[in-house]
C-alpha cells in the first residue's frame, strides 16, 4: 500500500515528498509513470522511482490552460521567468520509506529544480477554548488596535473615507463560520468545489478563520466588532479538503481570483528545519506559489509562525537561499507602545513587520463573550502571529484602496512592503520582527513632495496621468503611477533639473544635460511602471521635473504626454 495523506475523522499530521521538475523538461505524470513533453530523458528518474516503488501524482489540480495562464500572467507583470506549475509532483512511496534519502536522490538529478519534504496537517497557529461570558453588544470601543500608537492607526484612513473598496482579500487556512452574526452581511465568497474535512468543524478549527476574517470583514453595524475593511471583498480558500492537503493549490486558486493590488493572507505556519513553527513559505511549494503571486502584482501577507524560531539561524540557511518571495512576513509584538517581540513569535531578518499578538478583539471562539449560548454569536481576543498577520493584511488593503482612489492604481507588492516598513514604529526588545505597522505615517507619504504641474497632452483615451508616492528622502523607495495610456505602448519617462515648455506639443520637456530617460512598456494590468531610489548625493531642496511620453495617434504629431510633476527632495 502506498503512503499518502490520511484523511480520517480528525486532524492527521504526516510528511510527503514533493518534487519540482525543471521547466525545460515539461514533465507530466502518466498512469505508468512520467512523460516529458519536450522529449527529455527520464530513464534515471523512472529507474529511481521503480527501485523505491514510488509513483507520481500531480500536486496541483490545474489543467494546462489554467497553469499557463498563471505562469504567463506572472511573467508579463514582473518579467521574471516562472516555474512549470504542472511539473510540481507528489511522490507516493511505501510506508516506512526513507524520505530524506529519496529527497537527496531526486534532488541530484539535473531535471529536478528542487525537492522538499512537506509536513502536512499543521494545526492552526492558535486555538483558544471557549469561555462563555456575557458582556455588551457593541465592542467597537474595545478595539484599541484600530487607533494610533500602540495601535496600527487604521482610523487615519477610515477618517478620510477609506474602508477597503476595490480590494479583495483572500484568506487561506482551514475553515470559517460564515453564518456568524457579525459576518453574514460581509462579502464572503467560498472557493467553488472545495469542501473542508469534517474535522475542521468538529475540532473547532473553523473558529480560527472566523477570528481572522472578522478582523477584516465585520460590518460596521452597531454591534459586535468593526472590521478594518468592511467594504472590501473576501475569498475563502481551504488549505485542506476531503482529498487531503492543498496549500500551494489554495494559494494559486486565490491568485486566479485576484488582480494586481489584491491581498492574499496566509493564516498558516509550517514545521521548520529545526522542528519549530515557522512561516508556511519554508515549504518550497508554498514559496513557489507565493512568489508567483507577488510576481503577478498580488500582495501576500504571511504569519511568521509561533515557534520562536530564529530564521537567521543555520537551520534556515536553505530557506533564506531561496531568495525573497515578495511576501510581507509578520511577527507578533506586544499590544503597547514598547512593541516588544512576543516570546513565541518566530523572528529574524526575513520578518518584515509586526502588529499586536494579543487582545485583538474579533469574532469567534467565545472566550470574550457569547450571547444566548449561540456559537454564531461569539467574540474573542485573538492572539499570536495569526492576529498580527490579519491586522497587517487589513492595513495593506487599506493602503491599496487609498492608492486606487488617489493614484488610479495599486502599489506593487515590494513597494507597498517597503512603504509599510519604512513608516513603521521602531520595534522593542526581543528577536527582530521589524517595525510596528503605522498606517497614519504611511498615509502621509501620499502627500507632498509631489506637485502636479498639469501641461499634459491627451491621446485617444483622453488625458493620461502621472502621480507619485515617496517620502522625499534620499534612497527611500518611490513609485510613479502611469495610468490611462494605450496598452502596450512604449513609454519614455524623462527626469531632469530644468524645464522647457513646448507650446506646439502643449507640454513640458526636461532636455537638460542631466536629464535621465527611462524606457518602459505600459500594461493596463501594471500601471505602476517606474520604481527606484533617489541618488543619495542630491542635497535637500533639489527639484526634479518628471513627465512621460508615448506614441499615440490621437496626440499632437502622434505623441501624447502625461501631466508633469515637480518633485522636491526633502
């Protein structure tokens, strides 16, 4: 009998071997073994499998068209070559097989990009037993995390009318109680055709998802709690179904349903190389899926894990060697102005941000309050990196919603991450988990040093626009957002210290000797084209003029231009 994930009636933890074949091989499983669509010689791989009574199955339930669309989308958005998704295979072996030895054998093949032993059935990051107690029906005044320091200052965005409109957040974990009284009116959409196992409800794991999604989605209805982004859209993607574990597949399914600027929240953790609880992306299949998502312009927020693991330690050298997935990895900090690292939080240079790891009032469990003995009228003080990552996911969605409103397009994942890190509050004692999220400070970065000078010339689609976001400090990340241009048109961005108005074209040029010119291609799904860091040699007060030009039959002399911007270095 082959060894594969057991379903049973309760949560089962085990291990399985996963291999990623190199993209040039285009390897696919068959009823009798493997085939290569490009004619690669698979004889050594098949011989190894035969000697160990191993068989191959697809890890991801995608057809060729679906997989190609995901790969093409990420490549077109980022310009980064993507893995062959259908070349990710699960290796079924006999019970008692030495997975470590098999991993080494498979990994030695030049046809295999990587091999990994995945631990499946890792339990939700936190589970609090019910403790029923009556209290008031409107808890919004108890949600201190919504306010300024020590909170994340979501109120700064709420005060200007930003409540998540235009952004979709996908929660990937075990399950949810969608009939909770404070969630029934939220815009929650289940992944079609996927059903969590019975044990998710039997063991209360759906309470965890209820708590996480409540932080984000709970409507402002005058009772219960207020979600960070009540006007957002929400997708629910189970990391396990009745067929077994499916973390990478759930992430890719969420990606399929997302557009650039949306957010995927990973409310999960993994057993790290040292046996401690670490980020889910320490699993190679998860890392691959996360990178494809961020390469597609979708923000990924991931819990660091609750194992107090040191990601800078020797056990995680292989994980760090994978490179940056682009995700925002979140640690748990204290719910006070010290912002100390909680003792259980995994830490290290890879952890980007922190938020409250305790007393995050939300829906579910019932340890804070239960009404009428009803499991659908329960409230909890959510905790650990699960609570922290839910807060950061909501904060990221608020910033993206504001960017859509003010810039006309969302921020790329790494630019958003840099913005939130750069504007965060200093962390306190303990292992490194990054600064504490401060949305008020992030919001301020959308104001001056940018001045809109107008002067643009419209094209076939009307006037295209250029807008900027930056703190104005040397070497700080900045973004120029180019919107409403012809899709596929070549774009030339000019940056210079002087300006010359050209009446014939009705626009501004910067043809000084120090002019910098950046070529690019406008893509309607990737409006944010230009990001870099300012030269550290430029003194404060330096002014730069910026404008973008592109061929357009509707413009003067078949050329259209954006408005011009004046940037003042702070």
